[in-house]
């Protein structure tokens, strides 16, 4: 049975989506989980885009890609030779490295974006692949906006880059323009028209602008593609990318139809989805296929009756197949440091002694307030205490006064290195008062663009998780915080956004749109 390679671009294309930016520590945590998921390739980032992204890709290559049995670590580059040099400097530490170079080939991109002729782009593509092959044997090439590229010209480019040494040719539906039947025919025709296509792995990278990314990816597999580029939860530019979990489970559930398989450990899927949500603060929609909260929920009486008699009546896969456990209760106030460490490893977190110490303190504090500690609580703790930007400001003290007929007020104390700063503020409500007090301390004025509060678990003592997007004089940054006290969670989220702002001030990350 043929095997489909899963090329995960969560850390590159996925991270380009608004609200999904990750720092180096968060990328490392996600990369470690992708390795446990056993994807074939991790596209770790776009090294030339910023020093921060270069550093993140390099650390993923060093800390994840250097391990025995690790996935291929890939860096994206444009066809510029400097881009390729930078990509290699980042990925060269991995046991298996790949350079993925791309250039737009559609006439609309050539005319308005690149302002180059077809001949110039063809020459640049060939030179880029040859240059990349000077560094490593594994080179991938993408003709950006392939679904709107003249077919004959695209075939000419693909044939030339394969001759130049590209071992993978990736056909991107960059703007999500394709329809499954059309996409199937296009992939088939590429295999037939490009004389040397058998020398390279044929890949596709589908976007979801028309809601067809997964369908187009599956159609491409039927047409002979043997690598699929996708992301956890389908995150990515605009409407997102093809969803990894949907593709993998479609192939597994309908192996009779597709007659192919992947090497993905499907029992790690749900964990991967939840880890990404916890890092980014963006929840998965409840009705999301495979990993949504309602994916295995049944409310209709007829469905409930059927499932009770035989699960197969209304379930085409088992929750256990994606690693979704029925029993979420894992820890309590009597649990020790070793038990916490063990459970966090199961959830995808590898913490050093210092990080574990921080997490254990928060865990014990939370256990004093809650009778039951769930996996979601533990993930939130780690996210708050470990997988964060370096703390320039730390919340030290918070006191609020609010009620009917009272002007809400707050007193906040922040630590900055060894210094302590305190100030007060008033507002329309206790949260607004807290944020105004923080602004008074820092001298910055933030404007909330988005504020989301969710309950991490159920019950009156549930951990509340706040996600914010704050506009600081034109710079918009996300922030996350959690606590059993909603006001404290809001303060933590705002301070987290401040710390992200401080970090980015050293060199604002420049996003580049790839394939």
C-alpha cells in the first residue's frame, strides 16, 4: 500500500494567520508534539523573514530535528540566493534537512507582484534549486499560485527544476481557487505532461478560501500526489489550510477507497489540536470535524439510542483513535511533583527543572482552590507559566472594588526586574479599571481590539482563560492569561500582551506570504 507523506506547515503557513503568532518556546513545544504525531516533514518557518523566525527554525532543527527518528526539518525561502543561504543556516543542524524554495508563476503575480517575465522567473527557479542542492540533497520547489498559472508554462518550469535537482515538486492552490474535479484533472495532467515527473514526489498545498482545501487534497491523492501539505486545526492564511486531522482520518477511515496510508500516530491528533489551541488562545469551533467538542457528541434521542446499542450506528471512528480519552480527571491537591511531570509529558510538555518548579507552584495554588484538576487546567498552567515570552513585567498584586452605585477602581502592582511599581485606576468596570492601572504604571496606552473569556473546565471553580488582542499605538499583539478569578486572568492576559510588545520592539517580525 502506498504511503502519503504528511508535510506539516503549522509553524510556517499556520503561524502567518492573524492571532496565531508563536514565540520560539511555543514553536518548540508544538514541534515536539508534531514529532510525537510522527509527521514526515515539519516546515518550521521562513528564516529570512526575521531574526526571530530564523532563531526559532534553528532551535527546532537543533532540539527536535537532531533526535533519532525525527521528522525532516524544512525552511522556506524565496528563489533569492540570500534567502536560500539563510534557510540553510537555520535547518542545517537537523539530521534530515530540507530547503523549500518558491516563486510565483501566474501571470497576475508576474505582472503586478514580481514585474518579471516568464523567462526571468524560469531562470531564477532553476538557479535557486541548483543553489539549494549545493547545501542539501532534499530540495522542494513550489510554483506559487499554481491553480491560476498557465498550464503549459507551469509544466515547463516543473520540468526544468526537476532536472536541476528538485526532489519534491509542490503544486499550491495558494488562493483556494480550485475545485476538486478540476484539481484532480490538473494533477493528473501534470504527471502526464511533465516528462521527468516520476523523478520527484508530487505534492499539493491547498488553501480553504472556498472551503475545498481538504477535498482538493484528497482529490490530488487520487490523482497521484504522494505528499500533502497541511496544518493542525486547518489554521493558515485567510480561511486557512487543509486540515491535517481531517486528511489523515479520512485516509484511515476510508482506506478501502483511497488504498493509501500515512505514518501519523492518530492517537496524538487530539492532543496536538488542544496544544495548538492552548498556545494560540484560539479555540476550535465546536462542530469542527475530528477535533471539535461536538465531533463525538450525540443529542438527538434516535442517535443516542443507536449509539448506546452499538457505537458504529452513528460513529465512523472511535474517539480513542484520535487520543480522546473519556476520563479527563487526572490530578488533585495530593499529587506530587513527579506525577505532575509525568502527566505533562503525556500532554506534550517536556519541562526542565526550573520550568517544572514554576508549573508545580501554580498547580498547587490551583489545587487549593479547586477540588478537581483536569488536563485543560494543566495545559493552561503551562501556557501561563512556561510557554511565554520573557517576562519584562510580572503581575505581583491586584485589588479591585466594584459594585452597584460604585465607580469601579483597581490597584495593581507590577514587578520589573528587581523594581516594584504600583498605581491605581478607575474604569467602566473592574477589568477596565485594572487595565487603566497597568497603563498608568507602564506609560503605555493599550486599546482592546478583542477580548475573549472561556471556561477551561466545567463547574463553579473552573479556571477562566482570557485571550486579548491589544492595539498599542498601531502595533497589535495578542495576550493570554488564566485564573479562577476572571479579573486576575484579564490582568495576566494584558500583561502578557505587554511583554510580547516589549519583545517585538527589538525587531518587529516581518511576515512573508509563501505558497
